[in-house]
C-alpha cells in the first residue's frame, strides 16, 4: 500500500506548493511519513468532527483544503489546535493540506467553482503567473455564461448549486453575462472585476466597504459563503487521490458542513 510520503510526492507534483500565497501554510502539516494508507477522508476543514469521523472510519489520512494551523509555536492539550494535532497523532492520522496553491492551480478550487456556476473561463483575476518549470497559475477566474441571465434568477441558481443556506448580495440591476469569481475571500476583486468588464462577482467574506464599492461602481455582487464557494473542490480532490492511488478507499467527509447559518 502507498505511504503518506508517496501521497505527498504525488500532490506536490500536480498541485505545486510554489503556487501558494506568501502567508500560507500547505503540505503535510501533521504526519507520519512512513504510515501506509488504506483509507483517506477528504474534507474542506480538519475539524473535531472530521477527526472523529476519520477515527470511526479507520482512516489514516485527512486530505483537506484549509490548513489545520498557520502558525504553531507549541503543541499541548491546552489549545484547540494542540488538541487536534495530539488526537490525530495518537490515532495514527496524518493531515495533508492544500490551500491557496489549490485555489490557483488549473483544475482546482476556482475552476471547480466556475463549472458549478456555469462560467466558461477566459482568464485569471490575478495572473497568470508561472512556476519555475513554466506551469501557468493564478487566483480567481472570469468568463462568460452560455447566455445572459436576469440577476434574480442567477442569484437563485448560485444559492442552489452551491447548496448555501443563504447568500448576501448587491444588485446593480444588470443582467448577468460576464462573471468574475473567487472561491473563499475575494471581495478585494471588486474593482478588478469592473476593469475586466464583468457585470457580476461571486465570492465570499465580502466586507461592508466592498459592498459599498460594488454599489458605486455598478457591479452585481454575490457573497455565497466561504465554505460553499470552496467545498466544490472536495470531490475534485477525492478524484485526484483516487486517480493516483486506486487501491486506497477514498471517502468524502459527511461531517464537514457549512458552519454559518442564516436566520
């Protein structure tokens, strides 16, 4: 059976860490390199629920999008993160995380989001950049719908296809045709979306000043929730793992769910 280090090598080649943003922390963050993997769970986040699910499922690996930690100065059971790391190691569970490198890579978070939203991708919101060996990558995407849609109809479609419990939005009264999108936090791209000639931006974690900017610039803006705009990549990650290691039993977490609810 493949070992943790084999899976790390496989994903390092297809989702290069050099694509990550400077602040980020990616890779094997909790790990037993020589541990053989027979079962893995794929989730957006490594939460207590996901760790317990991995224990119940007898999985040796959690493959996630969000890092289990960014900066860690100590590991002890008097902190939330420390408790998670200790529980994982005590139960022989490794945690491999691919964050902004998975956002940026072709076929990653933003391409999965574009497919869900019906957007034919034309380019990046930030990029293209090149890796040392010439692979093109970038953050966010923009492109066109197959045909124009009224904003209210598109808003309903976004909420439905992303399985979001609620969305926040500003309607500029424009028909939706050219869409900018960024999984997770992407409110910073309001002005870039306008510069690219987009009528709509779909993202998450939008701040008040970014909603104000969208209103003043005449941009439709949809905040469809951080979890929901990124969870679309979980089946993609599962497929990547299964393609590289068909002998591994790959499970998609059932306990990883949208944490925010709308009243």
